[in-house]
C-alpha cells in the first residue's frame, strides 16, 4: 500500500461498488491518479449478490427513450447522461474484456457464465489497469468543504486519516442490503454539506403474505402468471411475469416491480394479491381444458390429474381453496366443484402482510435530490468538484438490469468529468 497521507490525488472515489469502480476506472483510464476508498475488506460485495448471484448486467433496450421511460419521472433528468454512455457502450465494455453476455426474458442481460464474479473480475481488472489505489477496510467519517470556495477539500476516515484530492466522487449507494455496507452514510455527510436528501425507502422488495400455506410453496417459481393488486374489491395494478414463493411470501421480478405500489396502497387499508396462474385461458377455454383433463384422467384422483395442468406443489392448495377433496376421482368431480376450481386457478387470493423492509430491499428509493445535480457531468450543483453516481441519487427504477446500467452510465460520466 502506498503512503496516501500526504498525496493530493486527482480523484478520490468513496465506495467500491459497481458505480464507484466504473468511475475510478474511467478517471484512471484518462490518466488521473485515483484512490478508491472502500469500507469493506473487498470490493463489490453487493454486486456479487445481484440477480441471485448471476448479475443482471443491463437491459438490452437500445432505444434510449424507451429505456428511460422505465425510470418514470426521473428519465427526463438522464437523457444527457445516457447520450454519452448507454447500453450499447456498457455491453461493449464487458464484451471487449472477454465477458460474453446473453439476453434472457424481458431483455435482461446476464454473463454467459451465470456468475456475478465475472462482472466483478472485469471491473477489478479495469481499475488495476489504471493503477487505481484501493484503500479497503476504510470507513469514511465525513467530507470536509473548503469554505468559502464551494469546493470539497478532503475526506476524513474513521481512523483519523485525511485524504486530499482535486475531485471527489460519492458512490456509497443507498440503504438497501445494509449488511453489504449500504447503510446510508453518504446521505449523512451530504446532508451536513447542505444537499437535500429525499428520505430513503425500500423500492424493490419482497412482499409478505399472511396465508400459512405460503410456506409449503417455498422455492416454487411460476414463470408466466398474472398478478393483480386488489383493494376494496378493485384492481389497482396488474402485471404479467415471474413469481417466486418464499417462506414468508412472494418475490421474483414481477413482485419486486410492484412492491413500491404495494407500499403506497398499504397506507390506505387492507390489500390483496390476486394470482392468475392460467393467464392464457379465459373462463370458457379453461372450462374446456378442465373437462378434457377429467375425461383423459377419468379413473385418477383429481389431485393426480391436476399435476398435468399445474405444478404439483400447488395442487393441494388449489383443491383446498376450491373446497374439493383431493382423493375424489376425476370422474366424480361435480360441475359446481369444477367451476370453483376454475375460479381459483384464475384468482388465488393472498392477503398482503407488508413488505420485508430496507434490509431486504434490492434497491432503495430516496437519495440526493436530482435538482441539485448537473446530469451532463454528474457534478453537484453546490460544489464544483463533487460528483454523484449510482444509488446515492434519488432515482426509482424497476428490476431488470436498470440499476446496474445506471451505475455504468453515471460512473463513466462522473469519472470522465472528475478528471477535467
């Protein structure tokens, strides 16, 4: 380790996650002397967990306007940033460094290796190429400004060491997955400096279900279902996609993308998730399908016959909800029982018990108010040598590769401009 105590670095980056590594690597690539300060012992701790350890690198939507629509109201801020470095450039970055990628459902891009370590290896090699000095196990205590210049002067580490630099990049993330180091420290420092911080909240988070039967489905995934949020008998939002059952409730991409709406609606009263596990059928065609199933399996018990139509783990739950004895032979199922079964297959009700909270959130909303950021450079509007990247910004986005793309884009742009 170099003696970092007396050196004045060109760029100091706080946070060794994806956005911080991209910013540090880019600044070093342009010839800057860069120090990357990380509170954990290793870089990319949260990155290794993303996408269930597979790492959803980006979303293969090459039309920037369409891509930014997914960021809802925040997209308008990001046009100038994404015009400089978008999905195509990010894919080229990884592909040209021998990390092959593949596109899966909903344009989600993953490494061919199915391992987030492949992504981390590329980033670590990138910062090594630029001779970035990494200071690990080094939590930051505060950021000091140089009054009255509207510039940042230095970073004070918790061990008392002071780091001086010409430019500073804050890449400390939000408050999701705090065990990985995202504990909202950056919000505290920036608030003291006078930046407006929108209160962090869970954004992409699993949903707790009250029904006891949910535990028996732990680990079951349904890849093509329709999920509706129902309150006071009215459907408030409906999405199609994948759902994963857990010991506490439901997760998976579609649920995560609905969780912010769940959070909003819960403040107005009881909320229910309606699960349509046969979305390709309307009631008429499903009725025909069930009649054919019964004819084909006339001497089988209904619990065995149904396994041809739905996952076996769901069978006892569906039959119980439809009030049908699972040992009834298929040819003995009454018409009213078949109608009840049909209704349940199109509408499995699940009472929402709440959300798991920030500690289980994949992404947190909240952060630095976007009006205080120059998105052409990612520079603070209050301090001429301070830059923001990734989750430190108050930008909501869905699951599907959008979070990491935000890291690559803002990291690249901040790294490029911090050198200037």
